[in-house]
């Protein structure tokens, strides 16, 4: 088994609440500061040394493949000899030390099914999982240390935005109940940035209707195998056009707290 956790990113949804923007490109490729939001997420993990990624593709997944296949060309100045096809790169803008597995998990699969379908690509005892549309100034190494210390099957990062997401009922760090899509007035909600042991795959199935945030996480909470890592710093998802505007404004004004890399 590989000891270094792989990072699984959910990138297959349709982004229905941003239908105008996602009609032609998948939400993970929508840009913040001129870069796709998935790039920002991957930069965060890579900053802490976790640079092996598994992308769960679905809706317009080929566009995500093309972005990374053309990554060097997109992010560099270069000279092209049209006759020979020879390319000379000048002043490379990016040199990411990333290893990425691109996995088609189906056009209509729900989040739990997508995770189950990449099981064979996870060759580590522990793996990380997050959504392809949320950024945070979270310390990934501290998150992993927390998970290892508490010896549970899963760890979810709890955050405190004014939004509607999965509310966590927490007793001494242990998640005792997981309720998705409830109105949150106070307390912590599901902010993604999960860590799981491989045993979590036993809570999943590859049927397209398997939703991560329903039976799998609720069952993990009932079994008292889900811990909460409470993150009180910056967190923001990009679920709407307004939230995309917020993230771009923060980036443009130098207030992007999630930019932990240099």
C-alpha cells in the first residue's frame, strides 16, 4: 500500500444552480483570478505535499482532461514551428509536480457512486476527498494528523458559513448525526475536505443513485465512525454566480485567504 494519501476530487456534477455558466464548461473549470477553481483546490493540497489526485469526472469531463493535457501550453509562452511541430517554451509560468488520474465516473452518477467508482485507483490506506467547487485556508497536514489521532473511519471538516448545507451534530468531535441541506443558524456544516480510511468504501456502492451525503455519511455518523475537524478560518464554496463573484473580488483585491501557496 502507498502510505501517502491520494486526493479524490468530485468534478462530475452539472452545476445546475449556475446553468448559464456551466452550459458549455463544467463548474470545476469556472475561473477565479483567471484560473479554474479546481486549480486553486489542487494548489492548496499540493502546498502541503499532497500532489497525487484522482478526478471523478462526469459532466463535460473531457474538457477537464483537455485543460490539463494542454496545461503547459496554456500557462506558458512558446514558439511553434508549424512545419515540424516543434515547440520551444519560454519562461514557463507553471511547473506543477502533480500526478493526476482522470476517471470517468458517469454522466449521471451521484457523489457516493463517483467515489466508489474510483476505489481501484486509491492505493493508500487513507485517502482525502473534497468537492471541486470549494476553497479554504485549511491546514491539510493538521487535518490528516487529526484524522490519524482519532482513529475513526472518516473525518469531515466542519465550517461556519451563512449558507444551506449539511449540518453536523457534534459531541466531543464525534459527529453523532449528519443532516444534509438544512437551514443552519449557528454551528458547523459540512465543508468537504474529508479524510477516510479505505474501510469507508464498504459504506458506498456504485449505483448511480448513491449519494455520499445521505446513507454513507449518515451511517458513518450512526456508527460513531465520523469525526469533525472544526475549521474556523476561511471557507467558501462556489455554488452560485454571486459566490463566484465574491471569490473573484477577493482574489482581485489581494484578500484571497485560501491562497496559502506562494
